[in-house]
């Protein structure tokens, strides 16, 4: 049985191409949605960009036929824009002037007019779905970009082997994947491995799959700017961060696991010590936690200070150990060796020969991630860090955010690596709070 999908505004503002993800079914966009899209089109943010893309897509479809009557889509479905021509019927206490309520009312009337068809309201807004259920109207989250639990990539695995296998790894520095292939174990390029002997206690080895063979880690003896790995996952993270052949690194994990600290230390090391890159560029999205503090006075640097303070805190921790003037923060700024920028200013740039760090990447959508990655120029390395369990964007989640999506999509690429850090190292208090709260 064919279904009728009524699309909410937030779905299109996150993914304009969502209208093409309901093959062989009817897709309805209420006029209220078109109005809300129009209200957002002048914004300079990702929301504004998606609003403009949505408008262009609808205009392109309009040229194929009358949108109020319905236009055939290439996937076999049908799209139409419906005018709110019915009396609003809403639960008591809900305002009839709210756009969300107009959208719900439209879906409700469409269901009444089509009792033989299944009508589903598609929205990323939890409260809108709850209100829809109050009217016995089926509502679902848009899941075209939503990852399943099994799709959340950790970047590492533990394998039980005979002690002779570990000895062979230490002696030859690499292993064939023949043994793993026999057991039908699939490894991804740059995936990290902990081998544990199943016939001898405390015999372990750390390695990675380089795309062809399992090899020993190369950078375990390097502590960039005296920042040492404190656990297994941090060791794996530094292996990815210090390898110049890996151009994209994603680090995820709860607060206090060392994601930002390790990325900054590796970036400074690559710029100041090995001279691999010309500059360290650090950025993060400007999304407040809690109530926004509004507009701030002063220069751009003054305005960015509150948002970038976490970056400065980590830099202070790293640089306070170094007495050489080369590691003085003000000197690095003056010599243009380090640049701290809001993510808003990245779009449109081409960034070559730089070590790029994007912090708090869990708050970015799939499209925003694409915009950032495509900014990386020749000989640049980009590192994205974030906590997918602590998302401030109301329309993103653990299973639907740019950081998790990027790690999943790039896991088959030789130039990319990912590690999910697990153990908190900031302090005992921070670790317990992260686990309990």
C-alpha cells in the first residue's frame, strides 16, 4: 500500500534532498512549510543555505508541472504542495497561529480525506511528533541519514590470538591477514587492533591494519610537546594524528577523554617541530550550551573569546610546559603559525598546507561536515573531534550527526582513520561525572 508522507520544515532545513527519499509514495509539503523555508533563506548559516537549496529544488520541479496538482518524481513518487484550506482542529490549549500546529492540522485532514492510505508526518522535532500522536496521527523521524547502532564505528577491535602470533608481529613488524580472512574477520584501513594471547596471560600487542597488512604502531615513542598517551585509545589516536599519510582523522568520545588536547598537541608538533604544515587552524561551531548570551561588544577576537575558551585552556596546558619562546602563544599568533577561527568563516575558503582542527564536530550536520572537508587544500590534514553523547543541536543525535556519519562513510578509505576514546583522563571527578551523569 502506498503511503502519504507529510514533510515538516526542519527535515528540509537539515536535508533538502529528503523529498527524494520516499520512493513510489506521495510526498506532501504544506504551504506553512514553504512559508517557514522562505523565512530562513536569508540567513548566512547552514540553515539558510539549505533553505535556498530547498527553494531551488522546488522551483526546478515546478517547471515540470503544477505543484498543487502534483509532480512526478524520478524515483516513482509524487510531490505536491498543499494549501491550508481546512479549519484547524487541534488539542485544547494549542495555538492556532503556530506554524507547527498548521502543519499537524494539515496532516490530520489529509488522513481524514484518505482513510484507505497510511499518512505519516515526518519531523525531526520530538515535540511535534508527540502532539501528532495526541491526534492519533502517525509521526516518524526522518531516518535517511540515521545510523544504526551497528554502524557506529569505533575504529578499533580486540582479537584473541595465540601467543605465537604476537611473537611473529614483534619479530617481523607485520602480519598477513590470511589468519583473519579464514575467520571471516573484515578489517577497515587504519583500523586499530589489540591482540591478546588466549594461551598466555598478559601477553598483548597493539597494531593497525594499513590496508594490506597488519603492522606495528610507528609513533608510540613520540610525545608531541611532552603530551603522552595515557591509555590504549589515546595511543591509537596519536598514531593517526602523527601519520602524514592520513589526511582525515575523526576522534569521538565523552568529555575528558583527551580528544582536543591530543589533536592540538599533534598539530603544534607538526607545525613547530617537523614543519610539515605552515599553520595550525583551529575552529569550532558557535553553538551555546544553555541560554545564549546575545551579541557581544568588541572586535571579532573579543566576540570569539567565550566560544573558544576551551581551545585556549588546552593550549595553555600544553604550552606551559615549554620554556622556549618559540612556544609562546602571542609569538605564534604574530608569526601566523596558529589561527583560531569560528566555523562560520571557513565556508568559501581554500585551506592548503595547514593542520586543521574542528572541535565540537558532533554539533554539525552532514552537509556542514561536507562543506568543511571540501575546504581542505593540497597537503592539508583535517582533524574533527567531538562527543556524540553531548549534542547541543536540537535536530541531531548520537545516530544522526556529522561526526558519526563522517567516521562511518570514510571507514573504507586509506587516507582516513577514526578512534572512539573511552577512558576519561581529565580527572577522577570528571570521569565519574561523565559515567554517572
